[in-house]
C-alpha cells in the first residue's frame, strides 16, 4: 500500500460505497484491483466471497498472478478471478437444471453458430437468404448483448430485421434442444435466470459479496445488468474503467454505462487515477489534447513524472510501399543507434490488411516479427471438421463434435430431426449419440430420419472400432475418402486454390498426428491421448501472444489495447483509414478518436505517425488526405520529418546502421 499514490490508496480503501475508478491509460488500474482484493481479505472478507471479472483470459491470468504475490495460498482460497464469460458459464453449469438443461452444456463457437444458422436457413427458415448469414449472426449477437430476448426481437424488429428475428427464435430453440449455448448466452442466460428466480440470485449474492470489474467501459447492456444483479441494491462493487478507451461499440460496448452508474447508485463515489506511469509528458500532452475534442461525462487529464520527452514525429510517404520500406529502415537504424531490442517496437494499424507490406519488408531484412490475432491453424474449418470426427470416434458422448460432423458433408439429416433428437436426449439425460441408439426415438422421428441417423451411428461405431484395433492412421485416411471430404471442400470453396489449400491442411494435420503418435510409448488408447494433446495445443497456440520473444509486434489498434511499447509507429493516419470511412459516413468520429488516443498512449518513449499522399484502392491509385486527428494535435510537440531535409550526419548514421545490419545478415 505504501507504494501506491494517494488516489490509488483511496480507491483501495473505499469499501463502504459503490465505487467507480476512472483510470487513465497507464495509471496502474490492475494494481488497484489486486491491492483491493488483498485489502478486502485482510479486512476480514474471505476470498471465496470475492469475484474479479475482466474481458480476456490474459488479463485474468495477470490479475491472479499479482494477487498470489500479495496473499498466501490459504488467504486466497476460493477467490474467483475470471472473464465475464467464464463467470457466466460457471453460473449456467451450476444452475443448468433450473434453466431446463442437462449437465454437460455444449458451448458453440462462431463457426458452430454459423453452421447451425446455415442449416436452419437451408431447411426453410422464414424469409431468410443464405447470402445474409453473416448479418443475421451479427444481429442475433447484437440483440443478446442489448438484452433483447427472441420473443422481444419479434416485436421490436424493423421490416428488414424481421427475417433475423424469426431466425433468432429458431436458432434459440435448436440450441436448447442440443443442450448448447453460444458465447453471448453466457451473459444473457444468467441475467434471465437471476431475474426469474430470486432465490437463486440471493444464493449467488451470498457467494459473491464483493465484485470488482476491470475495463468497465467495455461492458454491454447485458453485462451491466449482470453486475447490477450480483452487486445488489447496496452496490458492493468497484468498477474500473476509462471512457476515453472505449473502442468496442461494434460489439455492443456502452461507455454510457459509466454515467449510468451515477443514476442507479446515488451513493456512488468517483475516484480519478490521472498519474501515468508509462509515457513521457509530451506523449500525454498530445493524447490529452486529441481526446479533449470528445464530449466527456467525467473530465480527467493524464500527467507523468517521467520527463517531457522527444517530439512526436510525423512521416509522409508517396505511397504505401515506400511507407513500409521507410518504417522498416527507421526500426533498423534506431535499433542500431540505441541498442534496443526488436520487442521494443510496435507497428499499429487500423485494419489487418495493412500489415502485408510491413511483413514483406521485415522478412526481406531478416527482422523477426509477430502478428497479433493471426489465424490459428486450429481455427480453420477443415481442421475443426477432422478433429470433430476424431473427437467423436474417441468419445461418442461429445455432443459438440456430433453436431459439428453430422452434416459435414451433408447427410440429409435436417434441423427438425436434430431438434427432436436433442429434445429426446434432454428428456432421457443422455448424449445425442446415445439417444440415436434408443428404440424410444422411433416414436418421435419418421422412418426415413431414423434410417439416416442409424446409418451414421453404425458407421461411427465401426470406424471407431477399426481405429482402436487396427492401423489408426490408415483408417483415418480411409474415412476421409469414405465421406468424400475432398469433394465436399471443392464444392464449398470459392476457388480451386482455396480447396487445394484446405485439402493440404487436412493431410498436414494427419502427418502431424502421426509424428505425435510416433513419440507415444504408452497407453491403450493412443488416439484419445493424441486428441487430448491436440486440444491442449490449440489452447496453448491461442495464448502464444503471451510469449515474450524478441520480435517486432504488428497489430491492430484494437488488439494493442492494454499493451505498451517503448517505440510505437502508428501507420495509415489518413482520412478514410483513421478515421475509418464507415465512421465518417455514420458520423461516429468519437470512437475513431478514442482509437487514435489508445494508439498514442501505447507509446512509452517515442511515437511516430505515418501517412501516404497516394494509396492503391481497388486497383486504382487514389490521392490521400492526412487524418483530421493530426490537425487536432499541438503543433509545437510534432516534428514533420519529411518537410525538412535530413541533416548529412543523420544520412551518414543511417547508412552505417544499414551496413551493420547487412553484415549481421551475411554472418
């Protein structure tokens, strides 16, 4: 506590009122949350009655790690530190019976959601067009985040939204029949549960007697309802947020939830954390002036004791190719001059498509780099399909795997059949596969559907037996041929090249599984062990961004939130890129300004803006305008590099840096 500044200490000790901590970028908000957890425990509240929620697994892990340094194992026993969605899943698993689910809920990811929607549309969902599937999926997610139930969607939907509302109702019914929930249900269903069952709400309020919420500005309407219900009328909570860093409106975030707290809790206390421990004074001055152009419910101004620092540089380029070359050159010569590491540099951009030329430039110069948010091998649909089959072969009670593969490729087993199968499985409290083997199912389904289900079931059992008893990988290759999977990929892919790439991925996966199997020396069920290892590898690969390697970071401004780097390059600072064209057309400049603010406040020591005068768009060379945000920055703190000739000594120094880098490459 002695190391906290006065505002941080006040935030930690305020436990008698509902508390909003307005925490500016780099102001030590995670420290406040973790110190507060320790303070509550030392004030006599057992850790098992405290819950801290945030938005990412990475943030939750960081919080847990810091708490473990403040409390011993006994003191922190039962402490709940998780994401909002993990908390929701815990509530659903504990109360599944009340909601009419059997135990062992299946969680649908985005691909599973799209597959089910596609299935419902292709079997006659009312007025729906298969080409609009992405917009239907997005609309259903938006309704759930805005706390709109399927029934309510039918009453509030506009004429153009009516097909999505009907699909939302069909989709919800099918999910229930499959004993499944999707990502957005993990918040919506607990809120509905608590509203409809006061005794269960009281039970959870007694479990969670103090709630801490990180990144509160990113909560949507449904998440706010969950916070209010758990915290109760007394408001036993601390929420930490920054309206200037609210950049997720596109997924339902409501920065207005900060102001809403004052309306809902008359006793709300507000404490501002304005001292920044990350950036130089000049970087903060520039960021403050930019964000002052947005309206604010709460005013705050970041300051720092880390010195004033260098001017923020602005580079202009003839086109995007020269932009990429010059920024790679900047990194090479700056690293040579200062002895920095590659991991000290980040290149941030508005959209993923902007990374391609920078990747090329970094590769050509042998500079290691890491792209945050690039697609995991395990996220490809063809990999998920084959792993789905393998999961079903080793565990026939895996409902998610069953639903993934039952119609991949198509077997004419429609959503009505699956809905009735799911309802029957729920009644009997058994898996979908086990339900398909029961005679009682014949009373619910027509003969044709029973025959198709039976044919699939018998094939799965036979293939699983042959895998266990024979040459595992020969059988795996045979089953891929048997189901005509290569042909299915050709039919589903937009181009021959895309189909070939997917088929290659499938055989790469099989070769990889073989290599893992060759290393296995024990076990009666090698495939089951291999599948378990693969699922774990998937989880590890998804969290690989946590690894601290010496690499230049490339990422979108959205992905950079919460991170910091000594040297930051913000590229494509142009009208129609930042601010984005859609935001200009829909008059949503404020969120784009917040995005630029987030980018600037990632920088610890230097920040460089970059824009092009011309850029290729849709095959044509178009003229570009510098972003309006550059004109909102204090001119005294900017250095427009290309507007003046580089000094001879700078040119000489850069030549030396490039030569040194070339020698390193050659050796």
